[in-house]
């Protein structure tokens, strides 16, 4: 219990330090009213789990539950949770990052933990949107004691009609084709997706589908012109 309390206190203190000493980059928030507000996003350089300094790159985990944002022409940064806004984005080192507020389902014995609003990171946008969630867990090796933290990645498909679904084999989706069928992907494309296709290769198949769809549309246009 003492160890858990110490860990929580350490994370809270680290987040507080990050809010003060952080990189400021141009960004925006999308209000629940769908209005866009321009300003700056605070990017933390401390990893709250390892306590280390992030020299290169970004710790995207910290954005999944809270965002520190300063509206244009204002002085103070405010903390925003997924309950407060519909999403946000920012540009860092010529790369655009976008997050959307989504209701994520979890397997938990505690009913209040089975659904949570989270900021999920958009990693692909085509016919469907693909989002990523990062979970950090303690790793136990032969010693039986925790000696490091490991990041695990969960992927989610989303569109406005069908909502959010985790990309993982389940009783509902035994194959990637089942998942595509649920989202209304063209059956002709589903027929060429191998039954053994791995769920973790979801981005490859989304990219392939969008290319396939464009080529199919061009062929249809050519036939129409000939007619």
C-alpha cells in the first residue's frame, strides 16, 4: 500500500513539474460545441512512470487523460480532460498529432472501470479512422519483482456510424474480415483478405483498402466514359 501511494504521489508531482517546465508548441482544441480554439499545447519532457527525461520524441501516454492548453493571447495554461473537450491537436517537429475524445470499453470486475473517456491518438485516417492507446505496465522477470515498465499498444477502428471497436480477435470478430464486414468494407475486398491476416497488421490493410478503392473507382469511371 505504501509503495502504491508513493508511486501515485510521484506521478502527480511529475505531472505538476511537467506543467511548468515543458515545451510549448502550436496547437488547438475542439470544444464539445465543435468550435475550434487556437493556442499552444504543453508537451511534457518527464516520463511519469520511469521518472526519466524525454530528450527526443514525445510521451504520448500523458495526453490520453489530460491536456495542458493555453488559448491564444492568454497567459495561463489550463488542464483539459476528455470530459471537457471533443479533441485536440498540435504540431511538433513538423509532425501533426491529433487526438479525439472517445468512450473506451475495458474488461474489469469493477463496473465503474468498464468504460472511460480517453483522448485517443489518430494514427491513420482513410475510409476508417485508426486510433492508438498506450498502456504502461510493470514487468516482472525471474526475480518476481518489478524492475521496469513496458508500453503496450491497443488499436481501435472508428467511424461515426459504427462507433469504436478494438482491433483484436474476439468472439464477435474471429478474423480481420469479420471486423471489416462490421464496418461496411466492400465485400470484394474482404474476399481477398487472407483468413490468417493478423489483427496487428490493421494499418497495412486499411492503406491497401483505400488504394484498392481508388483504383476500383477509376476503372468504373473508365467504363462509364466508354459507355
